[in-house]
C-alpha cells in the first residue's frame, strides 16, 4: 500500500496543462525539493546516526557515482523513441522523467526493506513507517508523471511509468525476505539508505533542476524547491515514529 500511494501523485500530474511552462517549472522544482529533503534529512541523516559520518558519506558518494554511470549508459535515443514528443523543446523532460523514475524505483526498494524490517521488529512501528512512506510517495509519483505527461501528452504512459516506479516497494520487501534476510543487518540497511540518497541527489541536481530552469522563471523554480522541502519536512515531523 505504501508503494501504490505513488499512484495518487501520478494522477495529480495529469491535470497540468501541457503548455503551462510556469506550472511545469514549479512542479519540477517541487519534485527536486522533495527528493533533496528526503535524501539529506531522512535517508542520509538516519544513516549517519547509525553507521557514522565516514561510512554513510562513502555510501552517499557511491550512490552519486552509480547515478552518474546510469546517466551515461542509459540509451537516451531509445527512450526518446519509446516516449516520442512532437515538441523538440520538451525532449529533455523525457530524460528527466525516466531518470527520476529509476531513482525513485531504487529508493522504493530500500523503503520496502525498511518497512519489512520495522514490521518484524514491531507491527505498530511497521504501520507508522508504512503510513509515512505512503504520504511522501505521493509527491514522488508526481515527480515522475508530470514531466512525462508534459513531454508526450500521453496520460497513459505517464501514469504507468509512475505506477511501476512505486511497485518496486513490495519488491524490496520480497528481496528482504528471499535474499537479504540472512545478511540484513541494521548497518547494511543504513548503508543502502545513504546509497539511495546519493542517487536521488544526483537526479535532482542533474535532471530536475536544470529542466525546471529551462521551462520557467528562476524565482518560480526556487519557490517550488522550497515548497517541496517544506511539505516533506512537515510530513516527516508529523509521522516520524
């Protein structure tokens, strides 16, 4: 259920007019704010508190390196063929949406493991963690569907790409049971969280923010960025177990 809440954000992104570049820039800035806040405040912060500054930041920069390699190796021309757009000006949005979906999908695998581990420890803790993740997955779904819809005009493609990025959450729980359970320690879990934080920060700075600046005014982008951070901060403060 936590993973499927991404679908709510998917729907929200489909109500934006394709030609409203100012709102598009606001939404991309908002998405970057959400991902940056979650990465530094929640994922990296939790990792540092459990495995220390050195190992957490080693994993964090390893995540940035992995995201950079994925960015270089992803066949962008093939993506453009699968998700065509009639407006060449909007082509960068396709890459931004796909890279965001990849980052969130990997992030959700780690989240699925976190919910599983929390629930094994205590059903009450697991439920609270799942609710918190479900709420912050809503803007994550928006960050995938919005650029894809604006670039392609296809609600179907935008929705399904966002939907599948959220579907990796139960996959993470399944991996925790079938593969990692004998080796899954708090240290390994927190190392993975820092790794994911690095991936999401790279995507925010390399894809979302440049795309936002391309389609909107500078102050609109900054407003969206701060708003995204604020929304995630309030969510984490209210629902943190």
